[in-house]
């Protein structure tokens, strides 16, 4: 039996290519959300770890100085004679989303300070990756 020119041609037809593209698109739509969820979780983990390091430095500062600092910058430099720092080995980092950590020294007696990151959206409140991370 003889084959005509179109049947003997090597390669993929347009329909076969479209089917492969659709399958790849479906697979990507299933995998991408899981990947981005894990990325958000990792960023929150980094923020938590940095904030834990700040808490240790803040507590050490309080032991040396008798009080918590007014600003996080005081963990790196101070003119006070009792200062025995730096209490952080490097400059104060930004949170994983590129914003400054918010530090407030509280004088209501319940908690000595509040340390927070506003999350991915950079605004107070939010849910999931946008949720605030707060340490006292």
C-alpha cells in the first residue's frame, strides 16, 4: 500500500500540539497554587526567625541596660556607658517583604514591647500571607 505525502510526513499535527499544551496548562494550574502557598509559608518562617533573634537581643539589652530600648537601632549602637553591644551581629534587616519591622516600647505593664511585621500586604490586618506577625 502506498502512502500519500501527508501521511508519510514526520512531526506533530496542530491538534496533537494543542492537546499537549492543554495538558501542560492543567498540570501547571494544579502545581502552581501549592508552590506559591509554600513560598508564603517560607517567608512567614523567615520573619518568625528574625523576630525571635530580635527578642533575644532585646532581652539581652534589657539585662545590660535595665530597660528595653526605645528603638531597634539601639541594639546596634548606643552612647550609654552601660551598653555592651552590639546585640545583633548585623544591621537590622527588613522583613521578607521588604518593609521595616515595627517595634513599639509599651509602658502599660502587661507587655514590655510589641514587635511586628505587617505581612505580605504591608498593611495592618489581613489573612493568610497578609496576616500580621506579632511578638510581645
